[in-house]
C-alpha cells in the first residue's frame, strides 16, 4: 500500500549500483546495490545516500550508477574521477 501511494506522488523505483574501495585495501573494489522509491529528475534520496556515504563511511566511492523505472537506461551520478553529475536525457 505504501508503494502505491508513493508511486501516485510521482515516485518510481530506483536502483543504485555503487562501486567503492575497501578502506584497508585501495586495490579491491566492492559493489553495493540499493533500491528505494525516488523522484526524477532530482533523485533526492539517491543523492542523500551518496552524500552520506562520502561524508560518513570510510570506503571511498568509485562510481554510482542509477537506474529508474522511467528511464530507458542506467545513468551515472558519480563518475570514476569523483565528479558528480546527473543527466536523465536518455539520448546520451
């Protein structure tokens, strides 16, 4: 029921594929998958997660790619060089 109300407010299911380095080994990369309902194009929940990760957790982020049910392909919100951006233009 909560999901239906959330979707009625314009939110859709978003999945983040997060690649990060282990704090004690800079050569190993781990993967974390996160899902939540979020709103395009801002993706405020995903951005909040990435900001929290960068400020609080010790495993440095390598890349974050988000897929949203309203997009036709995944989009990066954090690139390998550490720059943050988001484009929901599916023609890129």
